[in-house]
């Protein structure tokens, strides 16, 4: 499912109007009418109370004027507060504003903060607000009258229904531009925007409905979109399929290179998660002194002791043994609990450059690569990197704050530059491919903020790769299943306190859920009204 930027949506609108001769006024009418349907569905009888529309002078305001007209015609008490002089409203928005005059819908012009304060008594009277102030395309902080209006509406603590996107949210990044509307629900048009799903924007969007306004599929596909939302149907199509005559030799063999003193759990969870994902065989390669410790923890997993330093971490001389072991494997999971000693770092960089099979690199594997990404450039196989923002900062030399301010842009830029598949973990994990496409994952919850979760994800992605999934499919499926498993646990056990091993053990059930086409728990899916376009090739 496409997630479009403000520029992509503008281009779709333009081409729909020019190439298909669908007037902009018709698109606005479709938007407002569809938004009213969602408004009535969402608020029910509560919507019969006094409704206020707060509007700007642009097309977002025009959508609000259409909503005001339809609600008025259905018997609602509607007042429009226009935060601009009437003569600034142009085009299709002006036509719809003038129609309100014909219907005697009150329109109150407010051009400065003093005028807004003078109207405060009436403003405080309304029960539900429709936010049609700013819409998409905002990329600077809200100031002056609009800032005052947004803050005042939030102070009223009344339900707010936003048009397209809550005013004050950057629709491309999800960042708050100084201040923003706290919406109970949002009707967006044609496609969801990245900012609806990225944090913190998603926390202010409320229930999101996509309204079909008539953008032809041909136009949408021609414009395309670099970003997509992962959906259950999409993930089900990415899952590796198993023949009835399958056996452990045909379902993939994963090699896990991990572990150091005090961090055996990371190695064990990675290996076991690869098996939970369906890999037929897993070999866990660890420093030789840890082998006796790990063997009882991973009874279904084979182990292989490797040369180590005097401190018990992997020595660079282990490379030949690892490469020999990798000859019949389908992929290598590298890094969990590995440590960052100099010898280990040298080993990681050489292994990345020389590996004969695809790599999934996490945790200390990433830290060993920081400052040495030339090894990735030399890699002859697909490489999947799975950093959290701190690790991403060390890899890229960009601060965590800058990365978090534009998660999609940061992930896409890095993946393109270094030719990798990047999984930028966190709330709304971003999966980016080297061709510039990216995916946002809607599953997962704050209870996952505990040790070992990343180790489980690494093993999960590696297990899917070993079964024949393409790297982008393995990464997307892995993050979706990982988060979905945690969501089920949060519902069954509680919002936090479940363990990474609990998530690991939940994976087979969630795989079965997706493969059988079972519906998710009502209310668990963040978007309704998913549009008609399927995802294009996964890259």
C-alpha cells in the first residue's frame, strides 16, 4: 500500500486534473463527501451536537467547506471559522466557501490573534471540531495566529476530526512543526501519507481512514511512491512456501556467528529464532570457550567452536573456519553479543567482504563496521543491516536526533549510498532497499523496549532468507512478524513485561495466522479504507 509524500500527492492531483479532465472541484467534492461519511461513522449520534470547522485559505480549507455544507444539509449546527480574509480564498476553495453563504452557514473571519480571542466565548461552545487549517506540505514551524488557534483547540479537549492530516504535522516525516492538532480521527485522501504512520505524527492522527477521491490507478502507478505500508496481505505474499515433501535439507541452513563472555543469550536467541522462522538447520559458531555453555541452551541447534582471543572473544584467525563452514549455508547472521575487540572487528570486516552467502548484521556486528563501511562496499552478496538509531548514528556519522527527524529519508539515503538493505528499527521500523524504495512497518508496541528483541529479529530475518526469501522480503516479513508477535503478547499478557524469548516462541503462530489469511483482532489495524492499488514489484 502506497504511502505518498506531499509532492507525490500534488503530482497525482495535477495529472488527474490535466490528463483525465477530472476537475479539481470534483476531487474536492469527493474528498469532503467521503470525509463526512467517515465523520458520521466515527462520531455517530454525538455528531449531532454543535460542530465547528476551522479552516485556512487553501485547498485543505476547501475540503472543510465541503464538509460543512454536507453536515449542514443533514441538520447539524455548523459554524466555520476562517483564519484568513475571505478575498485570500481562491479557486475551488472559494467556490465552496461561497456555497456556504447561499446556505446561510455562519462563516466567521478571523485575521489575527486579537480577533480569535474576541471570539473565544463562541469558540469554547462547540462540541466537535473539524481541522481544515493546513493539510499536507507543511515544512516549517507553525507560528502566529495558526499556532494560537491550534493550541487553543487542543486546550478545549474536545474531539477533533482532521482533514487529510492533523494541522502542524509534516506529512513526509511525521515530525511536529512546533505544535499540532491532537486529532481523534483523520480522513486522508487517495493514499495515506508517511507522516500518518511515523512517530510522533501517528500519535496525533487518531483513527485514520483513506478516502477514494477518484485518482485513476494509471496516474497513481505512473507517479509511483518510494514508500509503502506493510499490510497483512502483502506480507502473506512474501512468505516462503514449503513443499509437502520438504525436509530439513531443503528448508535452509543458517549460520550464526555471535557471542562473547556475558552475552551468550544473544547468540542463543538468534539461533533459536532462525529455527522458529522455519529454517531447517542452524549452526551456531561461537568462541570455543563458550561452546560448552551454549550447547545445553540450544538443543536443536548445531554448534561450532571457533578460535578466540585471551579475553574469550572471536579472533581474526577464525575467518578461515567460518568461510569453510559457510560453504553449504544459505546465509549468515552476524553480530549479536559478539563484542567489539580489535581482533573481532577485523574479523567482522573481512567476513563481510569475503562472505559467500547473504549476511544479516546486527548489534556488535554493526558496531564493528562503524568507520569501516568499505567492507560493505566490497561485499559480493546481499547485506541486510538492522541498526537501531544509535547504531545507525555510529554507522552514518549522523546524530540520532537527525536520523529520527527523518527516518524514511535517512534509511533510504543510507541504503542507496551503500547498496544494502537497511532495517532502521524503532517505532514504525523502516525497511529500505538500495533501489530507493522503502517500507514502513505498523506492527509492534512499547513493550518491545527490552533486551534481546533485536537478537530475535536478526534470527527471524536470517531464517526467512535461508528458506529462499529475497532479502527485501525477508526483512519486511521479519519486522512485521516480530512486531505482530509482540502485539499479540501485549494483548494477552500485558503492555510490557513479556520477554524476547516470548516473542520468539510466538512466531510460528503468527506465521500460521498470515498463511491462513486469518483476520487480525478488530481495532488492531491502524488504517481503514485501504485503496485499490497493490504493491508493485518488491525490488
